[in-house]
C-alpha cells in the first residue's frame, strides 16, 4: 500500500492497474474511514512503482502508524495537489501557457516549501524522525568547528557564546594533518615552478588623466608547452590538436620533405576560404597571429576558433608563442608591432626547426605580402608566399585554391592600400569617452551609393556626412565609429545621381562550389558592391537571382570578398522577384514555427466576460477600413448622453490577451515588429488566426478590445478620459467609401449613420484645432494597383483617393494615441515607449526653400506653424500639382519619426514635430505593429488590468525593442515602395505610355522627374556635348532660350528597359520640351537613356 502525490489525485493506493481517488469534499474521520477502511483498497500495488517518492507499506505496517502522522502527510499532500490545480485552472481560464511571472515565482516558492513539508511528514511517518535532523555547531579547544547531530532534550546554549566540546583526538589530528599536507603541496608546486619557469617582467608606461602609478605587466614563461607534433613524445600528450606523424609528406614540390606551415595573419585575413580545403594540412597558428586576427577580423577569428576548439580539426594547432621561454620576443625600443609580429614568426620557425631536429620535419612560414616575405626570408630560409606554396602543390585540385585567390586579387588595387586600418576597441572606447569619436548607424545615400550618413545624435537626429574612401568598407546598416576630419577637408554631397544596382558579377567556373548554409546573407544589394565570385555553376546560374555572403573586405581591395550561397530562381519571375525584394529589405517571411502555432487558442474560441473587463456590447460601434481589409484593429462609437454631453470611444483589438509576454508568439512578433504590405500580399506579424479572425473586429462578432472613452462637449472639449479592457460587438465593418456614403446620404438615419455623422463633425473640429497649433499636412507619391488575384499581376494603376472618412478615422486614432501616451508617461516616466518626430534644422529645408523660390513662393521655416501656413498659401491655380509637390519636398527635408524609451533623451525632445504635440505614441494598431503591443501592456499595468512584467521596466530593454521596431518599420516602408516599383515593371511589360511629369531636382548629370500617375521617380541623364547645360546654382537646365526649372511640368515617355537582363528598369524619355539636345528624345533617341529606379 502506497501514499503518493500526483497532479490528478491526492492519493493512489493500489496493487492493480486501477486508480482510486479520494473525494476531497469529504472531511474529518469520514474521509479516513472511507479511504483506509474500504476493502477495495487493501493489498493494492501502485500503478507506476518507478515514479513513487518512497517505498510501499504493507497493510499491517500502515495500520500501526498513528492517526496524527497519517493526517499530517495527507494534509500536506492535499495542499500540494491544490496548488498544482490552481496553476492548471489559471492556465485554462487565461488561455496561456503559464500565469504571470510574479505569480509563478510566488507559487513555486510555496510549492517548494510544501514539498519540504511533505518530505518531513513522510520521514516522520517512516522513521519517527524528521527529514533533516537538527544539527549543532561546536568548537574544539584548538579552534576547529564541527557540525554535530543535536541530542534530544538539549539545554539551550547561552546567548552569544560558542559551544565548546572536547572532541576525539582523531578529529583535531586529522585537521592538522590536512593543513600540513596542503602546505607541503604548495611548497612543492612553487619549487617546480621555479625549476620549469622563468619570470619576465615588462613595464608599460601609461599616462592617466589624473596621474597614477605605472602599470607593470608580469609574464611567466614556460618550457613545457606543446609543439603539437604527433611524433614528439614529450609534447604530444599536452597538445589539444596533434599534427600527423608525417605532416605534408611529398605534398609540395617547393618543400619536398615533411613539413608544417606557420601562417601569417594577413594570409588568414585575405584568404581564409582556402583553408576549408583538405589540401592545407598541419597549420600552425602562433599566439600572436591568433590574437591579431581576433582583434582585426572577428569573422575570420570565429572561423579559426571553430576549426581549433569546436571541431578540434587535427589540421590546425595553436602554438603558445607568447608564453614559451624560447619564442617570446620582448618588446624593445624601435621594434614596431608589425616588425615584432614578423620576428615572432621566424623565431618560432627557428625554435621548431631545432626542436624537431632528427625527426625530418621542416617548419615553413607562409605570408601574403612581398615586402614581408623579403624580411622573413632574410631571417629564415623556408619562407614563401601563400601563392608560391599553393602553386607548388602536386594535387591537381590546387587549381580551385588558385582560382579563389585570383578572384580575391581581381578586386585588389595591385597591393596599394586603399583604406585606413580600423581603430582598436580600446582606442574607440577612449575616443567615445573623450567625445572625439561618435558611434552610430551607417546609412548609404539612396541617391548616391558613394555617399553615406551616420546618425551620431539620436536625440537631435544629427548625422555626419561621409564620402568615398572615408566610408572605409562599411556596409549599409553597420554600427560604426566615426571621427571628424579637419575642417578644411569638409565637403558637401555632390548633386549627382548614382543609382546603381549591384555591380555586374563576373561568375567564374570552378570545379567545386563552396557553400555555407549558415552564412550571412547580403541585403540591400542596390547599395552594396561585390567582387567576382568563383563557382562551378556558371552556366546554371546565368540569368538567376543568387544570394551571396560577404566574407571580408581587405584594405587593398576595392570590393568586399564573398562567396556564392544559393540560387533563388530565374530573373524576371514574379515570385522570385518578390523573394528578392523581401531578402533585400531583411523582411522575416518564413512560415510561423510550431512553437508559435502552439501558443494559439482553438479556432472555436469564444470571448467571455470576466472582471475587470467592461461589457460594451450594447453600444453602436463600427469600424472603417480600406476595401479588402481583414486585420481590423480599430473601431469607433459616438453617442449623446442624457446630460447633453457626448461619449466618444476608440476600441482597439486586445492582442495582448492572446500574445503573452515571453511566449514564442511574443518573441516572433517582437522580431518581425510590423506587418509588411506589398501590392499582392501581406506578410503578417501575427498568425492569421489572430490577425484575420480572433483579434479582428469583424462586424456582428464579439471581440475583446482595449478602449479609450472620452466624455466631451459638442465642441470637442474633453472633460474626462477612461481606459479599460472591454467586450464589444461591432455593428458594422465598413469601408471608407461605404462610410462616406452613409454620412452623405440624407435618407439614412440609423444608429450607425448617426454615430458616423457625430464622429465626422467632431473630427473636423479636432483637425482644425491641430492645424491651428502647427500640425503639418504632408503628401506622398503613393499609388494603388488594381490586381488580378488569380495571376497576381497588376491590371491598372490608380492614385489613392482621399476621402473625408480617412481624416475622420485619423483624427480619433491620433487623439487616442496622445491620450495613452500621456497616461503611460505619467506612470512610467523612465521606460514608457513613445514616438517622436525631431524638429528639422533650418538648413535641412534648403531644397524646399530654393525650389519654392524658383516659383516665386516664399517658405517660412522658422517654426512648424509658420511652415504649415506657408504651405497652405503656396497655391498656383495654373498648376494644381504645385502644392502637392512642395509638400512632398517638405517630407523629404525631414527625418523619420522613431520609437524610443522615455528617459533616454531630454523631455523637450519627446515632441512630435509633424503632429505638433509634445507627447505621442502608437496604441491603435496592435495587430500589425509590435510597438502598440508594448504600449498595451504598459497601459494595462497603469489601470491594474495586468502585470507589466520585468522586461518593460528596463529602460535599456525598451530602447532595444524600439531600435528593432525602427529598423523593421523603415525596411517595411522601403519594401512596400519596392513592391510598387516591381509591379510598375510588370505593368509596363510590352507597353509604353506618355505621361505628365514634374522636375523634382536638377543634378549635375541630369534631371530628376516625378511621374504622379505611377508614383515613380527617375533621372533622365544628360548626354554630354549636345549643347544643353546644367546650372546647379540656379537649379535649371538651359539650351538657348529654353529653360527647365525645378517643379516645371514636362512630358515623358515611360517604358521598360530590358537591355540588361540583370537590371530591368523603368526608363524615362523626355518628350516635351523637345528642344533640349542630350535630354529630349527627338534629338537622340538611340542614346537617350533612363537610370533605373
């Protein structure tokens, strides 16, 4: 008979595979009598004996136990069971994997204490003593302390006094012998160290800002370090990786005998890929080379580390040259770091040559540069260049290595150093602390791939301009350290369009293709240049989109070095081009994992009403969204109260009810950060069961929401604001067009229409108020495609039409976002997630001011209000597009709005310039923006509807989340625009069209033209020597009396240029004016070209 604890029953007492449960509703003696006196429970074995916590008791043994002991054990087991059932109930009721973290911690502590109680009760029942018998601490007369079992009926010790006891003599003798043995061991170890080690002390003089002692570096040199050779009996047992018995025997005509190769750091940094080949064996990496590569080329170092320590590849061995008494090279005056680096190589080679004497093995030094080779050869005869060594190999597969090295060298400048060395980590840290060096994100100009900007001050959005070789091998998106040049070397961006796609790749045939599944894929190829890539699949990869990996970028190479990873598919295929688009912009688009899908509730899930959720199903609530929208995350209501005031509510999908912090679905949503909208598809942030069903506020269905409800006057003055989680039933899911028809139709007077009209009237008041405060109304070039969903191809292109209902919904979303921002900032001033739009500098408005001046319009940029008023006045009846073009230029003069954590910048910089409000955040779209999910959690914690969790209380963590959201949001915008461009290419397949265009900019090599109908912008390049000139100062193009200025209307021919199969592009030909030689198509159609978008 067994007493056991399980999650599904309090007791199991059986000897057959049958479970008998105690009904816990019974109490007292009735329960014991019902359980223990039931003959069906006599003589039973436990169902799972291997799982039980203790031995089984026989019937006779159990009946001898006291009732009090049995009751204690039963009571503790019942407590444990109820705790587990409580956690199970919390899981079922909240549809989440576990309760909140605070409750888990508290419950686990309680369970732990109960388990201790259970063990105590079990041992007391079994032995009569507790599980942990009481102990006492005693001290001997020699000062040693011991733990002794406490005897029964002990006299309590006197307070603040040690308890002394005369122990057995053996106890103290043992302790003394132990201490003596330890002391003798230390003496013996020190003696051996003196015999086998030499102590070398080097002193480094370092100056500190406030003075201080000199720093002394002690280095202990040894004579028992392994050389790594298998046949060296004293060394081989000490080596991590052991080289072969006959290394490289007869493998190379240059070195006919057995040999090992000592490789210089430059060889690893330039030609690391060749070491994947089995042709290179018995490679010795000296410690100075190891440390140099670690400091200068982290990716190469990681690969070496994988070879040596992770794979334990016997081809590689590390020799600890800096700690060997025969190979350590002491720094000396006049011995530069580079010369010492070379000296270590030939000192190691000479030592190993002497150490291996009689074994017939020669150490060989391999280097990459000719000047280094000359110095090494003068000190050690067996020194060669890596190219010489590979050419001397007897294996015909050496051709692969030579081709790889040649491919790398093909991008080289013939040994000429192009770029400066990177600073060390210590130098960067010191410079950042002193303020002479700034760290920031490297962003390549989208107009000129030879220019870039580094955001050095996120608070003021200050960026430093970098050009040409000063970009120093950085790639778009890198975090870099930058330093100001002397002021006389400062320059401005050149007004020249250089919109180049990825450099044409010279694909070379190879006998073998190098592939790495875990390599870093290269996004944004339009702003990245790649070197020739050796591959055996040149014929197969022709006309294919491929993925390549950048391996390194040497200082003497004009291009980064990389290798082929995989092919995506044929150029021009719509699905492949979409895949390329997503990869270019680093959009996560893989199917959701099983772990994410396991977090979802059942498809039959139904909401229920539990406090503190408020029942709002009686309100007339409706949603207004674009046609075809399935992820409806906001709804509105407006009604008049009995006191004549108005109640207005914004109801947002309660995504956080399903997406709990720390779960797999939450981590995936945080990584994706946003839903990406392409022309023919949508890449969801959340699985469709949530985004298009359970979270979507469909008409006529009950849904959980997070509501912000205002009580306001009919003049839109807010009197009260409430926030609560709610349960709603939307009365209608309308499109913008349907809602506009409801409002405009005088015959409709149902509750939904009345509510919409109330919302429309209030929204106009709110809009007027915002505009008076200086809010800007900007413009974009957004267009919409009418798609054929069967073939996923565009049938027609139409500009997005603006309706009053667009503004109506926008105003209340803005109002809700501002209200929530104020609430969470008040509660969490150091970690609230906010959104800001930095104030542009007056200098950044220069393109706008100059373009408007060409049209005789003055733009005042002294403040947001002045700018808004200037734009409102900038109207030309003869050119209705002028105002829109000026607003587009205004947008380009500004930086993007960004998310950030409160407390990371001064409070005045929190403002959102475009919206003219001091505090702002995003709350209204949690289905498609992770920032809104974070804000929902903060707001829920503010009103006590949920726990905030530890992660959101960390300012650093919130800032980290914000940075990822900013990155994903920016890339999602670019991906959306690229999708439009891709569909424009598809639309113009086999057709041309003459369209109206407008000159948006004059560059030194052409004019930049915007075509509103298709939302595209491109450059028409000026053909030199045709008589047409460009005046950059006046921003115009001249030929005789014909002058074309910025914002002028022109006529262009839009066509598809497929002359380069790898770079299909939209080309513009200037039709009108037709009298500009070198620009106008009538003068030289054969040479007139357009630059790809």
